C-alpha cells in the first residue's frame, strides 16, 4: 500500500503539472520554438535526438522472443538477460497503453507536419478532442518519451549505479521533442510518467513470478 500511495501522489503531481503546462507553458513554448527553430537549427542539432527511441519497440519484441527461446531451451538464468526481457516487455506495454491514451485524449500537435494536420501553429487548435485521438490528434502523451522511460525505469531499478546517465538520457529525449516542436512539454511529462509506471509494474510483476527477482542481490550468475 505504501508504494501505491507513492504512485497516487505522483499521479496527482503529474496531473497538476500537465494542467499548468496546458494553461501557461505549452502554447508559449511551442510558439517560441516555431519562431526560433531556424535560428537554432533545431533540425540539424536537436531533431536527431528525437529518433533515439525509434528502435526500442522492435528491439524489445526481438529480445523477448530470443531470450524466451533461450529460457525454453533450459539455459541458466542471468540477471542481464532477464533485465533485457523486462525492458522489452515494458516498452511494448508502454506502446500499447500509449495508443489507448492518445485515442482518449485526442490532443492536436504543436506543428503541422503532414497531411495538413490540425495543430497549434497551423490553425490555433489547442483543445483536447476527447475520444477522437489517432492520426492528427495524437500528441498526448508522448510515445517516444513513454518508450524511453519504460526502458530507463527498469534499468533505474535493476542497475541503480547508472542513474545519472538515465536522467541525462531522459532529459535529452524530452528536450529534443519539445525543442523540435514534435510535442508539447505537457505531452512529455505525461509520457515520462506513463513509461515510469509501466517499468515499475513490469519489474514488480517479474519479481513476483520469478524464482530469481531482478532487484535481488542474490543471483546465480550476474
């Protein structure tokens, strides 16, 4: 129950942060980025960072299949392989939940990117289109951020010594998405919370059904 209370408190904080972003920051940041992205050459220096999460879904699915076959073959457990499988499960589940939430919230994008999609910059469309997400109304939450944090949150729990690197990687992806106007700030905050939630759930469930928990110091082979 203590962990659930922590999650509920975090949910309230994130909800308040997203509402604050919607009221005061999202539209202002998007407008500023649009006006200055040529000056700062965001397409050359920032946009490439947004592609970091792109391979996570196929890699996660492949890892689940490969290491699943390894387990079927009766190979001895290793923490590294189990963590990779947990990361794969986490990122695929984050993708699934992200799609559902995008449909639920139906938020337009900051910019008009393709097929004359509705956006804040293009036609001042800023409202949530509830239960009409998909396609042009798919900005919230950020799927790239959710996928990134779904992996990093598993690593955060299982390999805590590298937490500074995880924070830097997460901030780099979020800053790139906002700095390229691919997402509003609120989208990335919500995506980060979703990814962290899925990662936490994945490790918790993995440990409950596994004879060799991921967060245990006693593993047969590290």
